[in-house]
């Protein structure tokens, strides 16, 4: 008898479950389908601010956002091969311009949304503030691949400006993107890393490092040692979400979001 009751109970639950499914299906057919999520391809250095910006955009606009993070070069290649993104937030300006020239992105959507800051960082306190001593004594130095990542190119340009590029060649550990360069330094596979200031600040906030302790672990690389790390965004021509992409890019350059971006270790830019 208990077995029969259990069987009837399970049967009743199954009937109830299917009724719920049918009701939900009927409701979905009687109401208009919501627009699909806004799909953003975002350079890996911008993970921390972009995660928060996407949440704020969802709250203020009602649109859902999905994020894909990778190196700018990898995302650029994916878009060339037809990846279904609506907008591309690169860590440079060259790749968005190339997409426009190739007829894959809207020229009128191009905008610079942030300017990166390069930092020399170590997972442990730096012994000196001398570039020569730090780079000479360190056995391994992590940078992003200069051929793939804008921060890697800025790292190379900075070392060249300091007349240290040739000196460090046999010490370099290159990551595919700035995220890998930071990981090499964090894991201490490299003593020093030329990384994005935004990564350093995000990590130090995560582990609740005091300002005094945090200041001992990194140095800002002077901006005059490398070309500006201007980060540009474009919407893609094949996107079915043109209006939403336009709305998001305007949101990205709004004063409040630009102030937020600056808090994450970037130079903000004026609205465009």
C-alpha cells in the first residue's frame, strides 16, 4: 500500500509539472518575445569594470547583457569569422578601425571609451624604485605578447624607451593577453609584470590590502614612455541589436560610467 501511494503521488506530481509547463508555454505564445541579450566582446583587461557596467546597464535599461572576454586579437579574429557579437570593446583603436574598413562595423559607432595605464607590479614588495635595478635583478618579467595585446606593445615601447628592451629579452615571459601576464606575476612565475593598473587595483581590493602595503608592490609607468593605450568600441553591422548596441555605447561614455571607469585604474575620456 505505501508503494502504491508513492506511485500515485509521483504520478500526480508529474501531471502537475506538465500543467505548469503547458501554462508557461501558453503564456510565452500569448506575449511578445523579449529581445535577445546584448552580446559584448570585451578585451580581457576590462573584466572588472565591464562586469559592473553591464550590471548597471541591465538595471537601467532592462536589457540583458552577455559578456565574452579574451584578448583583443582573439576577439577580432572571431568577429572576422562571423562570431555573433553585437559590439566589440577592444583594448586598442587599430582593430575597431580595421573592422570598419572591412565593412564589419559601423563607422558612426566608433568611440574611445577609456585610456589604459601601464604599471610595473610584483606580488611581493619592490625592493627599489629604480627601473634599472629592478629589471636587471629580476630573473623573469611578464608582459603580454606585443604582437597581440596593446598592453604588451606598451610594455615593449616602455622598455625600449628605458634602453632595457635588449637587456631583458632572455627574461621575458609572454602571455597571450594581459590577463595571462598578470597571472604569471601573481603566481610568482615571474618576479615582475608589466600589467594594467586596473588589474592591480582590482586584485588589491579583493584581498583588502591597505593603501600603504599596496603602494609597495607597484609603480606607474610614465605615460611618455609609450604610445597612449586608447581603448575603442564599435557596434557590428551584422548585429540584430543595433538600437541596443547604440544605447549601450552611449551609456559607456556617460559621465557617471566614465567616473566609474576612472575608479578602476583608467583615464576617463570625454563623452562623444
